[in-house]
C-alpha cells in the first residue's frame, strides 16, 4: 500500500504507531537541528519531522524535496511539543524513518495556499493546481454533499430521478441555444437544453407523478456574476398538486439542506410576499430581507412645493439609513455618484439629515420647511441620528435605483451578514410583460406557466393584469429557485400561445409534440427548478 492513513486522520490515539502517508509537500522548514515537512492530501495536512539524530539517508532525502513534490513517508506518530490548535492533526507529528520521492515538481506558478498570490487568470490557466487549494477543494466537496442531501430528501419524498436528453429540438425559452451539428443529417442541428421544461411535462403525462434530476443546462447568453453558459439545476415536477403542495414540499427540501449541511434550523414557515409587494417595498423581485430600510412612497406627500424634480416625478421613494446622520458631504457626494452610475440609473439623490439634537438639514432646504421635512421623517419612521435618502423619477427606474442604493447602504452598515439567512417565497408574478419595441407580450417565466384561475377571464380583456400561478424561492437577495403551476388544458395553452403572438402553425411547429401529448389526459401539474450552483455559493 502507498499509505496506511490519510494526512487528515492521525490523532493522539495513534501515538506510537508506525504509519505510512503519501501526498504533496506543502512546505519544508529547515531549522538546522530539525527539519519539518507539511505533507498534504485531500483530507488534510500532517507535519513530518526529521531530527538531527535521524538516519543520514532521511536527512539527505529531505534536503532534496521541494513544494508540491509527491512523496511517501513512513515513521512513528509522536506527540508534538508545540501543538497547533488550528490543525486537526495539530497534536501529533510523524518522526520520519523512511522517505521515498514518488515524483518531483517544478516550482508552481503560484502558491498553493488558502490565500494564493495567483490572480484569477493565472489560477484558471492552472486550474488543476488551483483545485489543490482548500477553498476550491472544499467547494467541490460541498457540491458533492449538497447533491447527496438533495437525493436523500427527494427519495424519501417518493421522487424518481430520471434523466432527459441533451440533444433536443430547439424551443424558445428566452436565451440563444447552443447548437450541435448532426453528422447524419447534414445542415441540421440539435440544440442543447436551456432547461428540461418540456420533457418533465411529458413525464407528468406519462404518469411519473414525482420527478427530479440534478441536470446541466446550457444558455448562450451574456455572463453575469451568478450565471455561466452552462449551469446546474435541481429540476423537479409533480402531478395532481396545487401551489401549496409544491411550496410545502420544497420548503421542506430547503430546510433539510440548511439543517443537514449548515446545522441551521428554521422552525417557522418561510415568509411569503407577492411580487407587487416585493417591488413596492424593496424594488426587487428577489429582496434581501436580512435588514430593513424598506421603501417609503413619498410621491403624494412631496408634490406641489415648487421643486420641479419632485413635482414632475412619477414616483418619489425614500429609505432611512439608521445612524447615518453624521455622513459627511464627501460621503453624500459619493452616494450621489453611485446612484448616477449607468447600471443604477438615477439622475440624482436628495438627502435629509435628522440630527441627534432635533435639527433637520437637507439638500432641498430652500424648497421645504423644517416642519415639512420632519413630517417626511415621521411618515418614514426616521429617528434622531438617521439619514433619509430620496430618489425621484420614472417609477420603474427609480425603484431599481433605490433598490441598488438600499443594498449599498446595507453593505456599508454591515447589515448583509453572510452567516445570517433570510429565506422567503415571492408569489403571484405577472404572467406577461409588454415590450414596447416589438409591441407584443412575452411570457415573464415561460409559455407553459398557468395563470391564476381567477384571472383566466382577463386573458382576453386585459392580459397585462393577469397574475401567474408562479413562485420564486429567494435567500439573501438571490433567486435560488423558481417555478409555477403549468397549463395542462389544451385550450388554455392555445390561448396563451395566441396572446404571445404565436400563429397556430408556429405553435404546432415549436410545441406540437407537447400539445399532442396533452390530448391524451394531461394531469394538473407544476414544479420548480433550483439553481444548484447558487445553493452551493450560498452555503460556501
């Protein structure tokens, strides 16, 4: 055997045992009379020691090893005189009696340490070396653990893990497809799936009432901080269910992951808010609720005082930053520049300081009296020492800008604690969104999302008011998952295609296989897809 134990295994109970370890040399420290070698494998690090009375061949061998050499080391487990509580093996070391160099190594292009001196580009070029570092190694271990815990829960709940094809026919789902040429059919292409949406609906028609898979998805779209061209979903579908059944089942999955991986318990049900409420209170359909600073609508309160910025605005909104009345002019100018960035989109920022002595100071003092400013503070719940920040303009853009400002202030004030989790459901999204450029409606989620039953009549008269029977799972401002009750009725599905501007011929061409399947007894069904990578990032 190359080893009797791993480098993360030895403890005080192994004292006196002769052991053999194998791994990579993390570090060599020659102190003259003694030489210490940190030996690393996937499981941890064990310190090896060569003393001045050690055999000459051992001392010579150690003198010729360097970082990332692969070695086999045999010796006796002894107690360390100077223990290291930061290492799991820090109570012991191995006194070497035999050392064998299995392979040499060139000097690595960056240090293989938790905090490396290699930049992103260099570490990506040598990704196989980067994977030796604990942060990256532990991320892969977390993905494995996450997948096992998901399968554990889903199996217990009666779900079947079923694979769906990768080489499929293209379906319009919001992003460009990656395509694969077909050798056997020149000029024809397969598409890689953006998600297994249509296949899981076919499985419901087939009678597999509880399906899931941990599956790769491919979307040829611009990169974002939390999205790559290929990513992984926990894809799930259920038959003979209503929304409440799905939320209860997958809230259970979320609690199971929090409990079994992080040891975090959530005894109460997760909060739920509607999409309209989320936008009004936070300016986002994935709000970070670890902290307050909810939006306050001042639109009607501030109009009519001759301040054209407010008088002409469709929306005037405010947040109150606690304890920030002492912000300097420089800090306020920095915030103004922040909200004027193109990615934020505001034209400017108004502030009101509620000072500890009761005085009120504002950038719009000449337009509003101290009593008026205090009335704003009273409406918004501001206390002495607080700072009110106000953005005005077109409603949608102002909500977006105020959302970014709220998150920025939350970060500055240390309120976005990574060890704190605030899971929630956002429900009742709009079914459709209007695009002025193309003058047509688009599905906000996908064309198979069911409208809420009470809104079906609006599909003809006022499609923009129709609410989707859809839901997103949000944690700390990140959309971790989303899904909906699906349309299982052929007539309603045809109506949805009609509202989206599909001709019957186009609908048949794109989705005829699904529509034909629905003719043979499609059950009521719905599902959800979680971003597996986002779960891992959240827990990492």
